[in-house]
């Protein structure tokens, strides 16, 4: 190991700056707001903060469309604020990880402004331009945000590729000057002392430049281009080059967001011998409650699938690469509403999910509000939704004749705005003194930081304890993983093992009481030590342990 892998013992907290804390009453979260809450983050025990993009942006996709990689979004503050944040975080032992969005830029970035101006522009090849075919786009690919992935630009009468919104043109990684410019902007930020990068859809940057049509599913208007841009032909060489030219010079952490990456892909991306990235965000466990036609096709989660999936990733990367662990981020619905129970068992199930995830091998990510058990939201009117993915999808489905009610079912379960309602600081909100850019979840009355801090039995303190345990016990970071009771429909049971210890993790994903015989877990019943539990006790006899609704505990032998 050439560097000290400090990030193996870290727990990362993700902030969505727009929704975290507003310091000046304009309804939009900002950097001074984040600074004012660093003590809270430190109290949780966090040592790495990942900020969703804070760069200058027209906010077509809330900052994931960057206009200038070297300046700060005006609404969020100034470069001085950003430098202050890095410094104040450092004082508290916290590193700042920035979001690196270089699969695409904003169409308002000067590279694109120049690129579209003429076919002879020096920047033309910074993006992917093609002529139409018989008045139609160059191929049939669909954009992640609905419609064609190609937009015709009248200025030069040709099309540019945009896998996301048409205000997010894809950068052309085949073009060396573009790559060099990206490496320079990365260096610019690393020189400011940041602790690393989370790399947005980084496994999309290398396209099959033949740009072949994708397969068209029944009832679909467009084709699926993903086989030609996910984990594409030059992805490993681009990442190695980036590592060689930039990352290898700094002691930082990198995580690549990689939809469609399998464990085999991830073994290559994260093997330290390959010098690419430290870990990846897999999407496999996030896709288990979707049907064949995609994320809006909401299906109940089968726990058995989830267990098999975690098992595959735990084994797949053990002693080869490194896992990231997450339930939530700014693109996903709230996990307590999704895989837990946000009614009667909200607190118990939120703690259960936390215990279940944080005892795995890998680096855990906590998304703002997860430590409070924040829930999904149900806005009655479409006017209250903000997310471009949701708005475009709604429009498209209405045009295709889907009923409002059916669409809303998908949005309530999966819409990204579920994660983006403002952080709940106090019973009356506490996020802003003005009008928030997106409405608060009305349950801030019961679910908020003030409440959590004052209740020694809150979800917050379960997370705090889990973070402490990770620092104290090497078995969590290094031990091997073994799934038990693989076919049990309600219980997630696994062992962690090291040379001198075994830990048993038991989590009930249902509101039923389950009974377990110690023997079936292949572990001795005597002399176990309780490490953590969401009921604070374990109901056990010599032979039988009774597991209550959403109970989770960890015992050591
Ligand atoms: O997301 C990439 C991505 O493919 C998904 O997370 C996607 O946004 C979601 O599943 C839609 O169903 C990243 C960012 O995390 C996301 O916020 C951006 O919108 C997107 O890239 C474009 O930059
Ligand atoms: Ca503000």
C-alpha cells in the first residue's frame, strides 16, 4: 500500500448545500450556513464532508451543470467563504471532498459557448458533435432526463450529445486538450487543500465513438445507449491518466459514481495496483425495487435480493479493492421510507438500517438528515416540485396518457426531491428565516436536530455510536464477511470475522417478531458481548433469541 489509507476508517457526511443551512434568509442554503453547522457535524463524529457542487452554475440541475469550475455559485457565497470552510473544517479534523462533474458541463460554460460558435472553433472538439441523419438525431439514445440525448443547434446545424439535460452537454474525453484542462482544474482545487473528489458519473466519460443505436424496449420511443457509454472502451486509461497526472501527487480520497458498474468492473476500478479510484458508488442495491421499465416502475424490495447483492459486493472487493456503503444521497428517496417503516417504527427502523449498513466492510456515507431519520415527502401540487428529472418525466408521461395519480405514485416513492427538502434543524424548520427554495417536510415539527440532540435515545446517537465503533474496532474495517440465513425473507444476518473475534449482526426488516436458534447461525450462545442494539437489550436464552419488529443488534464472541 503506497499511501496510508486513512479513508478506510472514515465516515463521510454528504451535504446538499442548497438544502442544508441558509445563513442570509434568501431561502437557499449556503457556505456560511455550512460553516455555522460544523460543530454539529463534528459532534456526530464525521471526518470527511462531501459537498454536492458549489461551483458557478445556472442550476438547471442544481449545480450538476457547471458554468465555471473555478468560481463559487453566487447564491452559495464567495471563494473566501469556501477557503474559510476548508480551514474551519480542518481545525475540526474534517476534510472537504468536492464533487467533480466532468462528464458534462453547463451549456453556459465558456468552452461550450466557443464550441458551438463555429465548426472551426478551437473548442469544437471539447464536446461531441454529429450531423443529423435524414433530419433526425445521429442515433436513438435516450437522455436520463427524458427525450432524445441529442439536441440540434441551429448555429452550425449539427447535434450535440447530452446524456442528461440539454443544458448539460457531454464533454469529449477523446480530445486531449479537454483532458488536460480537467486535470488543471482538479489541481487548482487540490492546491486549495481539499481532501478529494466524488466523481459524478465518471464511468460515462468514455463513449464508443461509433455511437451505435441502442436497443429499443417495447413501448419506448428511444433506445438504450448505456452499453456504449457505461464503462466504455477508454475508461480505465482515462482514470489511470488522471491518477498519474493529478491524484497521485496528493493524499486524497476518491469515489467514482458509477451506475452500471458490476463487481468485476469495481474490482478493476478500486484495486490499488491499478491506480484509478479508491472506491465506487454502486447502483445495484438501489435498483432492486425497480421493475423492468426503470426507476419509476416501483416494486417492493425483496430482502433476499438485497442480502445477495451485499454479499456479492462484500466478497467481490474483499482484499482486492474497497467498498462504499450507502442508503441515501441527493438522488435517492429517504431510506427509512423506502426500506424501513416511516410510521410507527420510524426510529427503530432507521436505527436498524444504520446498524445493518455500518457493520459492513467499506466506507459509509451518511446523507444529511439520514441521522435524524428524515422521511420522504408528499407534495399535493406539481408546482411544489423542483427536480428537472421529475418535471421532465411528468410532462412526458402526461403526454403519453399516464394518469396524474399513477405518476405521483412513482414520484412519492422515488422522486429525487424526497432527498432535497431542507434539513430539519428545529420544530419550526430552522433552515431559513425566508421562504425556502423548496418546501420543508411538515414533519420537521417532530423530526429535527434540536429534538435529536436532546434525546439520548435518538437516531442521531445511534449513528454517533456506529462511527465511534468503526474507529475503535478493526474487525469492522478489516474482518471478512459471511452471510447467514441467506433465504430468510425478513432477517438480515451476517458475521464479521477476524483472527481473534467474531461478530454477529442481526437485523429484522419486518414488523414481525422472528425467532432464531443460535445454532442455526453457527455460533456459540454463551458469553457474547453486546456491541450495539436499537432496543438496548437482547432477548435471549441459551438456545433461542427473539427478534422484535425492526430490531437490530450486534454481538461479539
Ligand atoms: O447522477 C447520475 C445518475 O445517473 C443518477 O443518479 C441519476 O441522476 C438518477 O438515478 C436519475 O434517476 C449524477 C448526480 O448525482 C445527479 O444529481 C445528476 O443529476 C447527474 O449525475 C447529472 O450530473
Ligand atoms: Ca442563503
